[in-house]
C-alpha cells in the first residue's frame, strides 16, 4: 500500500487524502494500522459501501436530473479522521525502507513461483 503511494508520488501524482471504504473500513483497528503504515491520516466515511452508494447516486441523477456533483455534496459524508500514531508510523517508516530494498527480490521470487504453479 505504501509502496503504491510512493510510486504514484514519484510519478508526480499528489495524493491529497485517503478515505476508507468497503468492509475493512468498519474495523477501526485495521484503519488505524493503515494510517500508521502510510504515516498519514485516513478519513472514514459515513457510508462505507462506495459501490452501492455510487449506483444509488447514478440512479437518483438519472431519475431526477440532479447533477452528480450536487449529489456528492449531500450524500458523501466523512465520519471521522484517524490520525497515525507517531511512534508506530516512524517504526513503519524505517521498516518501509528495508522493504523497498528487499521488494525486487521478493517480487521476482513470487512471479517465478506463480508461473511455476500454473504449469
């Protein structure tokens, strides 16, 4: 997860905010872990099932003619902000540097293992 963010940012994509959606977003321990690993706050949402909410918004827009941008303003609501624990974030930051050094070897191993298992 953190490596993906690092790759995006190295490519010039600025990640402004993280929002927790889906089933895992209902677990505060998991969301806290993600905030600690990323070293960044994560916003939890009032409705965590983003796919269902999106479909409902599209249906409403089609039926009423209400612009999606207006529906987003009224339907999509943040619930809470989970801040990273500074000590754990620092520890994960140190471990991330080791992971980045190790990742190429791990990636090649798993690619080879996956190819072998497909035979």
